[in-house]
């Protein structure tokens, strides 16, 4: 009989720890892609162990990769990226994401279309504010020349500024040579 009690205690302890084990896996949260026509020429990926930007924990962990190479940045920078992504990661704060328009603008520039696309782990909440679905979704596009047409943008102006802030932070890391550090 004591044996069954011990087994139950072990099973209950393991089940209680299960959410922390699942949370420990790092998930892609942000992905900045540098594009030249349809080719991705550089990619910066931000990972975290919790997809919900509205929750924080001492167990939170983050990492960054540039072109597949892990880099280390100060913890406050990880936290800043996590905070910024909140406003453009779901409809109630982003106001939704506008897709690129099909307008035909005249551009006499030759060469490839150059630009950047920021993708984010986009969340769907139910009426009880529980996450019921998530996917990587293009949330912001920034043209480097007039040929680039993938100009996604959040409807909400605060979300647009936060998405632009993320692009600037990640772009600065490449300009500072972080991709060559490891």
C-alpha cells in the first residue's frame, strides 16, 4: 500500500512539473528576413520559451541567431524585444495587419527588389484570454528601394512604431558585427 502512495506522489510531482518542461523549449518568436527579390539574403531569429508576450517569469529564456549562428546580447535587449513584440502579436493591440496593396507604382529603378520583412509569432486568443492558436506571420515590411512591394504593416500606430523598433534593434546588431562574433 505504501508503495502505491509513493508512486502516486512521484506521478503527481512529475505532472506538476510538466508545464515547466514544456515551457523550457525555445520557440521562434520573431524573424527578420532581408530580401533580394524572392531570395532571403540574411535572417535574424529571436527565440523564447513562452509564446505569450503578456506573461513574464524568472524562468524565461531567450536567444538570438543571425544566419543560423547563435549570438549573445545583454539580457535587457532580450526583454526589450519581448516587450515590443506585444503590440503587434495579436489583433486587439495591433488592430490587425494590413496586407501589401496591389497598386502598380511606377519605378524605373533596375535590379532586384530589396527590403526587409519582420515576421512574428501571431496569437489568437479566445474570450477567456487563453491562446488557442499561433502562427508565424508577416507583420511589417520595409522597402529599401521602390521595387520592394511586400509592405505589411499593423493598423495601430503604436504597433507600427514597435515593429519598426524591433527592425532597428535587430538591424543594428548586424551593423555592429554581432553575426561575426561566434
